[in-house]
């Protein structure tokens, strides 16, 4: 089961967080744990690139690359703005470099690192997404939603989790939005 929590609310407040959840009794299979770990590793790697001033192209160049067996199923973008359809800025994987455009991450920008890992023709897949706010010093997570400990083998809480779900974000028009919606996650 995939939990994809993309929300658009009053006054342009938006959020994008995804988790894949293990359902049922028993333990996850080796394949499920491998897929989950690959997606988790991609999110963590790409989040470390989310620093003020880094260009979209540099994030694309340094972004996590999936093993070849998962590349046919990956999203076009490894990170994107908040919205329902990979909003600006969409930072693509190197394989679709022709779609890349200029720009840089700036403090106050909310952006989502996203991953889907699954083999073409396979029966399993994992989707994870984490939303961050770019700050003067790096980034702040905008969710406290944990990752699945039974799929990673340990309990993992997002580092730098904020009490605020939204803060200094941008609405769908690109206007800065200041405010908070509380401890939703």
C-alpha cells in the first residue's frame, strides 16, 4: 500500500509527503526491504544536496542514480516543487537532461525529494517523498512522518523534523506564503 499525501489547502498551503507501508502479518520479504532501502537511500542522498545556491543542474548531476534494473520505472524528476503534478522547479535525472533548465535553490523555497523504485514487470514497488524548506544553512524537513522500521530494520525518524508542517513556503502562483498549520504529522 502506498500512502501519497499531496495536499492543496486554503490560501495556497501545500504539502507533498509519501510513504510506502508494509501491510499484513508476517515480515517484509527480502525484495520489499531491498526496494525500500533503495528508495530511502535515494531520498537521503538527494536531501544532502539541498543547499542554498546549488543549481538545478548540479543537483541533477550529483543526484542519486538507480541501479539499471530500476531506471525504466523511476520518475522523470528526482525533486520538484510542491503541487499535484511535479511543479516548478522540477529537477530531472541525468537521463532526461534535455528537459533541464537553469535556476538554483534559494532560501524560502519548499521542494520535495521523491523516489519510486521498482523493476519493470515486477510485482513490488516503493514510493517515498520528503518535503523540505531550503534555509540559509541547508534545509529543514517539513514532516515528522517516520519511515517504516520493519522495512529498514530499524526505527528511522526524519532528522531536523519541524513542529510546523508549512512555514515560509510558496503557493501555486509562486508567491511567498508565511504561516503554520500545526503538528499534522
